[in-house]
């Protein structure tokens, strides 16, 4: 059995730790943050991700913390239905729900079920060195740790990736996004239903239940530049001005949001990489294939990565480099497809030109449900 170092205790790093421990390897996860705090808003874990969690014996720990999402309504700015996607045929075939969940709840569940001491916080990875069969990670505070293999699960700005492939850079998608999770039980939103409102002028708003009467919402606006100073100080009141005329429950969700609950991120992804593995070093999760959030599959892909990594190591237990190469072969095309599809979907959703907006809405309305379903079927295919 081998000793692994994982850099990053996000969804990818923690699920990978579970996958490796189950196979009898020893694992140490190094996280830069001084503590695992409640960061992030909501997530949808697709049935594909729930199946992967099941494969890692984590489904039972996660499933009660969220709520099933069965319907996605796509609406125009006046509340007219453009499309209505019932995901039940997929989830029934896969055997697992699509789950709306708070990211913090998911991360804590993954953390809680690891043996104490597996995760070391406050250790920011700086670089690695290799000597013979030993890899050494060097941390910002001068400490080091050695291992047989190193996994970079350190997110879209991965330092592990930067050392391996310094030219791979995130790209800005042209829009910026606010998110929050709010208590909204008294709105009595229909159970299991989520919606996206595609407005004019590059305005988009979506919401999804995450359980316990809480609703996760996101609001996107076009912005020619990232870190736009105009948006830096945006408050819920500013968002009310931008989205207040959107259909219910958009204004009500914004009205329930305090400034302290608001998260703001420019939307970015990572153009697909040619490699995820180099020798006994591997990238996974956002470090390897960060995607725009339009398919709701970023965390799902990280969870799938962990399940596939477990399979690859089980088939090649004594040759980690071979297992990592097999992982790369199995994951590159699927994750690249998610990245590309999500990027294009985002461009359609953020269209600003009024003619294109009405053309888009017209096409979406005419698109038969069966075609829309067909376009999504690949996401749920067996890994
Ligand atoms: C607006 C938005 C909406 C989204 N919605 C969804 C959704 O509905 N469904 C879905 O599946 N996904 C969604 N995602 C994506 C999802 O959040 C990410 O894909 C997922 O969290 C990636 O997990 P990760 O572990 O790979 O990376 P991260 O969550 O970024 O974790 C990386 C970890 O590494 C740590 N780290 C970074 N650098 C270092 C270092 N040098 N040393 C040590 N530690 C380090 C970080 O502190 C962090 O804890 C969304 C993302 C956004 C921005």
C-alpha cells in the first residue's frame, strides 16, 4: 500500500481521501485555509455524482443532508415557460436522485467521516520536489511532507498544476455571479422544483431547494472585465434593482438575503488540459477541469474523479503511475465535454442583444422535451 498526499480539502480532495483510505492506502490531506469554514453556497449533485458517492460508501452520509431535485423550469423574464425538464426518467434509470445540498453540509459530511488527523489545515502547498521514488511537498511555512504519490485537488488556481503545466490558465467567461443560501420555507416553493430565468441584457437568475426550507439562488450579469469595480460593492439592494422585475419568487429570495450572505465570483473555467497525470502526480477536480457552473456538474465531476481513481488503483495497485495514466484516459474526454457544453450553454443564457434574446427564447420554446432530454442523457451514462 502507498502513502498519498492530497493538496486541498474541497469536495474533490475529501472524496479522493475516502476513495484511497477504503483501499488501505495511507493519506494526508493538506489544506491552506486555517480551518474548514462554511464557504460556498448551494450545489446540485447530479444522480451521476450520487452514484459515484454510493460507490465510495458515502451516499448514506450525504443523501439525508439535501433534498431531491426533480424538475428544472426554464422561464423567460415574464415568467413564461421556455422549457420544463423532468429529470425523473434519468434519475430512475441511474437509481439515484439529483440532490440539492449546501456545499458546507457536503464538505462537513465528507470531513466527519474521515479518521481524525487525516486533514491538516493551515498548510499552504508551495511546490514539490522529486527524489527517486519519493515526492516531497514543500509548504509556505517551511514544513515538508513526503509521499509515494501526490494529488493536486487544490482548485481552479491550483499550484500543483502551475508547477506541472504553467501555461494552463483559467479563462474568464464574460459574466459575474452572486450566490446565497436563504431561509425560504414560508415561500412554500413546490418541493423538488428548481428554475432558471433567462432575462434580457445578459441577466440570468436561478434557484434550487437545498433542504431544511433553504433555497440556493444565483444571479449572473454580463461584465466585460473580471473583478469589475462597478460590481465589487454590490449589495442585495443592487441586485433587487437588476432583478426585481423578474417573476416570483426572485424578488422574494433577494429580499431574504443579507449582505453578509452574498458570495460573489467571476465565472471562469479551465480550457481542457492535454494531461491530468505526470508520473505519480495527479490533478483532479477543479484543478484538472474547472467548468463554468451552467450544467451544475463541477462538484459532480470531482466526486466522479474520486470513484474512477479508486477503480484505476484497484486495477493497478502496485503501479501508481499506470493507475494515474488510466485515470487520465478515462476522465479527459468526459470532463472536457462538460467544460465545453457548459461554456456554450452559458453563452446562450447570457445573450444580451434583444434580437438574439427573442430568437433564443423562441428556439427554446419550440425545442421538444425529448430533444432536450436527449442532449443531457450522456451526463448520466455509466462511467
Ligand atoms: C457559481 C457557482 C455555482 C456552482 N454550482 C455547482 C453545482 O450546482 N453543482 C456542482 O456540482 N458544482 C457546482 N459548482 C462547482 C463546484 O463548486 C466546484 O467544481 C467544486 O467545488 C470543485 O471542488 P474541488 O475540490 O476540485 O475544488 P475547491 O472546492 O476549489 O477546493 C480546493 C481546495 O484547495 C485548497 N487550496 C487551494 N490552494 C491550496 C494550496 N496551495 N495548498 C493547500 N490547499 C489549497 C482550497 O482552500 C480549497 O479548500 C459551482 C461553482 C460556482 C462558482
